[in-house]
């Protein structure tokens, strides 16, 4: 069955960096685009970044442009979200999505 398993995340100080990973199984990874979204407490889920099946970055949320990067490794069936210069407002549960499925979510907390 289709599975998206996330890893990474945690607690980081403002200005720090984290990398999220999302490893997919159960379908042909290279045929699909993927995205990362996030949901802060009390807020709606918002799209953060997306990448096409050919590895092109399709979208970045304005507030993360220049700080976040999305990439994929087809050999590892994994998509990444590199997050730099993290700020408290980046605190949220982050979700990857592909093939109409969501990952389990990963908490990212930015706090001193």
C-alpha cells in the first residue's frame, strides 16, 4: 500500500536549521510530484513548497522563499525539505504529500 514516512523535525533555536525527510513506498516514486505543507496550532494547513516529478520546484510559500529548499532523491524514494534561518512563526506540524496521500506529520518547534 502507499506509505509516506516522515523523519526529522524537532526543537531548534531561532536562526537554526532542520531537514525533513519523507520516504515513499507502494508506488512509482519518480512518476509523482510531492509537496510539503504545515499546520500551526489553531490555523489552517498551508502549502509550503512543492516539487514536480522531474525535480523542478513548482511553488514556495512567500514567507519561506530564500530560506527553505525542496529536493528529491529518486534512488532513495525520498523527498526533502531543508529549512534554514528558522523563525518562531515556522513552528508547526509539517506534512509531506504525494500520490494523494499524506505523511504522518512531524512537529517542528522553533524556540529559544
